[in-house]
C-alpha cells in the first residue's frame, strides 16, 4: 500500500528518543567495509539518497536510524556472503522486508547495515495438487495472491499493506490478519524455510511435505523471531484452494453484548465456511469517513460495525446459510442494519474499509498503536478502561480488531507527542492485559517498542531461554540487535518489575 509521507513532524532519531539504549560494541563501518559489501551486491548498494533515507524510517515515521549502507542482495548466496563478512567484522545488521512493521523492528536503531530482501522476489515452484508454494522471501503478499489466483488457489492470510509487505517479513513477524479464524496462524501453513544464519551459513529447511516428524521443528523458531535469529531467504507454504463461493456481511450492531452473541452464533451457524470476523467501533467508522473519504455503507450509525466473511465450495448452500443467518439476526434485534454482498468487486471495496483503518488513523495525527489479545468478553472492558484513563491526552481513541482471535487494536491519536506518554499507556494497558490473561502483542510483534515489556506476557525463565537461544544462533548478536529481547535486564531486575 503506497502511503504518502506525513509532513506533520520530523521523525526524531530512535537513539535520541531512547537514551537508555546504548550502541553495542560493534565495529564502525569503514570505507573498506562499504567497498567489500557493495562488491557482493554489485550495483545494488545504496550509500546516500532517498532510498537509503526511506529505509532508515519506519511506516509510522516514529522510528529512525542512521544506517549509512543499504544492501539489496538477489540470491541466498549473496545474503550468505554479506552475513559472513559482517560476522567476521562484528558489524550489526537489520533485515528489512516491506518495512511495514508497526513496532520499529525493521529499521536500524543506530548505524546497522540494512539488508533489504526486496529483489529476492522469485516464485520457485507451485504444486497445483498439494498447494505447496515455494518462493523467495522478498515476494510481496499481493504478488503471491495474484499468482495463486490464476492457479485457483489463494494465500492463507491477508493483511492491509499487502502491496508492500513481503512473505519473509510476514513469517518473521508471524503476522495474523483477517483469516486466522479459518486457516490458523503462519505456524499452521508453513512447510519449510531457508534461513541464512548470523555467521553466513545456510540452513536449508525447505520441504513441500506437510508432515515431517524428524525431531525439533526448527522452522517454527524463525517465525515471529523478527530477524533476530537468521535471515529468511526462502519460504515454503501450504496454500488453500480459492473458494468459489465467497460472501460477506457488513452490519451495524447496537451493543457489545450483541457482538458476543453474533460471534457465538456465527461459529455455530456458519461453522466450516466462516473465514473472517472483524469488529470496529464508531470512532473508527468516523475516521474512515473523514480520512479515507469512504461513506458509511449502512443507512444509520451504530456503536459497532462488523465484517463477517465466508468462503465455501457451494454457492447455493453458502448463500442460504448467510441469508438465514442475517435474517435471524434482524429478527432477534441483534443488528441495527446490514447487508450481504457476494460480488467480487463490491467485496473488495468493503475490505478496503477494514484494510485501510491503519491509514485512516495515521492521517488523523500521531498515533500510539497497540495490538493486544484479550478474552472475547473483556474486549470492550479493556477498551473502555483505556478511554477513561487517557481520553484527556488523546484527540480520539479507536478500537478495532480481528475479533475471532481476541485481537484488540487500541489506537490513541494525539497531535502532540510526549516521551512519557507511551510509558504511561503501556504500564496501564499491558498490566490490565496481563491481569485478564491476554498477550501484549497479538500480531505486529515486539520490535523496539515493547522489548522492555516482554515480561508482561512471558515468564522470566522463558525470556532467559529465549536469550540463550539467541546466543546459540547469533553469538556476536549482530542480527537485529536492540529488538525483541530486553537486553539490559537480567531475571532479577525483571522480577522486581512485575
Ligand atoms: C496499515 C497496516 C496494517 C497492518 N495490518 C496487520 C495485520 O492485520 N496483521 C498483522 O499481523 N500485521 C499487520 N501489520 C504489520 C505488518 O504489515 C506485518 O507485521 C508484516 O508481516 C510485516 O512485513 P514486512 O515485509 O513489511 O516486514 P518488515 O516490516 O520489513 O519487517 C518486520 C520484522 O521482520 C524482520 N524481517 C523482515 N524480513 C525478514 C526476513 N526475510 N528474514 C528475517 N527477518 C526479516 C525485520 O527485521 C523486522 O524485525 C500492518 C501494518 C500496516 C502498516
């Protein structure tokens, strides 16, 4: 998704915003290093200009680094050579996919070398019988969706920035999206990976077999690792067939109790064909209307809006199910208004409401964004508590999410940033999320933003085990340092924070 650059504020350097994070004892890049690394990617290194500047800033324009070198390898061999050299020279690197991360993971903290996978965008093979797709890590999600569409297949997930984000980035963040309720997380669909480790060695775990019980399932380690354990260069994924029968409901709902009721009913009545269950509140609808210039498709306003999608194999059967579902909801008064849509172009248009919520929020001002998981019945309680606590600091607080998995996105928009603001919100929100048994990151990951909050969702011994695994795979910690793991806190310090 192309989004214009915001001119509302200059992005400060992440290192200045976080003076407590000190640059590690890495080597400083010399002219010789630049020459050697540039030769590996002949003509595809960038040492100045807009491309390098853009690669140093994240999508939200909150995080900014000062990397003097962007490398764009075209093969696993080149990635391996780059990492081998950086490992020997003790140079820190940051892998970059589509740079749509919302937690600051994809851009340098200081002067790390940026390794962009964008030119590794080849589809290697596709098996039209099993649905096994093997491709390079830099393929964008949209390009894979287009390729599979022509084969009668589809990707098992869909997220807003599909034109830009890459499959390697999607795996590295274990991204969620709209269809987790139907196809599960990235862990469910992954068949294999090729990864270049910190020292440049290549770990070939690519297979097109669904079942492989030969010991530790190493590929899963790299999902959600945010580039801290290795650079993913190839992905093998099981793709589902494209359902010939797809339908969507767009409805306005009078109360949260009705949202819960509809969710339960959808699981029973739509069962095997349910493919998405999205909820957003009236604040979000207003932001969509104003900032995306998309009118409310319903005739009246409601406190909650929902998109319920189905994907099945029999149009008549699914149509009957959806019609019966909608008319029962109307009869029971569980919805205020709504309609069913089955035309492909019209559904694409309705999806754009949901997929561009992030853009609508971004255009409203500076947004503090959180994506947490909470039990379904606590969704509105947590959102209301945040609104009560922080409405005096925000111009608006929007709530939306992939409701089926308990995903709640809380976005606090303000025209003014304050260094203490995020700390204040996080210590309140994350504690409440912990209290109700949720997770502080439902999908976008940890990055820089939440690394010192990991203890809200992981026990100390789990964090310590993660650190040991990091040391085992990346002895010099050159891969995306300053991200995901709380670096300076040992178990005891963390314990005192709980
Ligand atoms: C408008 C908007 C909507 C979004 N909606 C969703 C959503 O619904 N669900 C969701 O889960 N996320 C969502 N996101 C977040 C983001 O798009 C996902 O996290 C996505 O998977 C990131 O992919 P990317 O290619 O842009 O990775 P990047 O942002 O480039 O990188 C993300 C992390 O992965 C690492 N990385 C990237 N490529 C590799 C690689 N090949 N090997 C190793 N490490 C790598 C980076 O170092 C970084 O730590 C949204 C973002 C935006 C802007």
